[in-house]
C-alpha cells in the first residue's frame, strides 16, 4: 500500500531563511507527486507537481521540488521565505491504478516577520 | 472558472444524529472525491467517483457513511448515526481525468463537522 511521510510537523523560520520540507513515499511503481498548500482560511491548492522528465520542478511563488527516485523522496524547497508563505504544506502521491491520491500528515510553516 | 462548491461550511450535531454534506465539482470534472481531515492529520480518502460510478470506497465506514453522485455531477455525503470520532473537516475535490491519472485535485473549502 502507498504511504507518504512528512518529516516535520511544525517549522518556524524567519523571513529570508531558506526552506526545505521533507517528503518520502512508499510505492514501487511509477508515481505522480504533488505538493499542495493551504493558506490560513483558504482551501487546499496545488503548489507544484511532478509526472515525468526533469526531476527538478518549479511551482508557484518561487517554490521548487526535487524528485529523487532512489530515495523515494520529493522534498520542497524555497531559497528565501516570506511572511506570506505561512501555511500548511501537504505532500501527496498518486501511483498505480485507480487514480488514488494519498496525502502526508502535513507540515505547518510559520514565518516570522 | 468557478471552484468546487461545498455546503454547509460548519455543522454541529450531537452524537447519534445524522448529517449530510453537499458538493458541486468544477464543471467538466469527471472525478469527484470525498476526503476526511482530522485535526493534525492529512486528508484521508473516503470515496472516489468517476462520473456516477464508485472507483474506490475502501476506507468509507459503510455502516454509517454513505455517498452518492446520481447524475455524475454533484454529490452528497451522509453520516448516520454520527460518532464523536467523526469530528473532522470533510473535503470535496474534483479533477479532470483522462487517460492519465495525473490530474491535480481541486478542493472546496470543506465542511467542519463537530460532533458533541
């Protein structure tokens, strides 16, 4: 069965600090990988996605993620965070038949101004 | 485009009562999902429809939860009777699904259910 593990449940950073959120998944086949973000008071929305090709994918608002197949990882990064990046971030995996998307537990990021 | 619509936004009920949630997906999206998100956890898939057929309901507690999508458009999720552990946010999502299963999900704002 698929599973997704996010390493940090809570992260606190100061503005301009660099961000890396870890995500590991367990699934042996071809996967589609996603990061979703939920800003305070808003619905979950797509941040970026990886299907195939270049393992370094870029998303909205300066975020990027790198797919490392050998490590079953899809870590999210941003070189310099802003106060407006305060949100909850979810890693998600879709693999195999049935189009089932599995989510990690989420990481709450708080950026201090 | 209009987003995924859900109602109500909030609901408070007593245990053993029943409750229903409604979802209208983005127009043209064939696949509709209901997720349960308990505080501090990620969304957990309850049921997935493609058009009006069920693709996956393996994690739906069928003794108390039911869902339908009769005309392949909007959907209703019902809980009867509710338990305290059903307190959660119920998220509806939709996606365009073609031959490839990599369509991202579009979420509604969710319904926050509190069972007392």
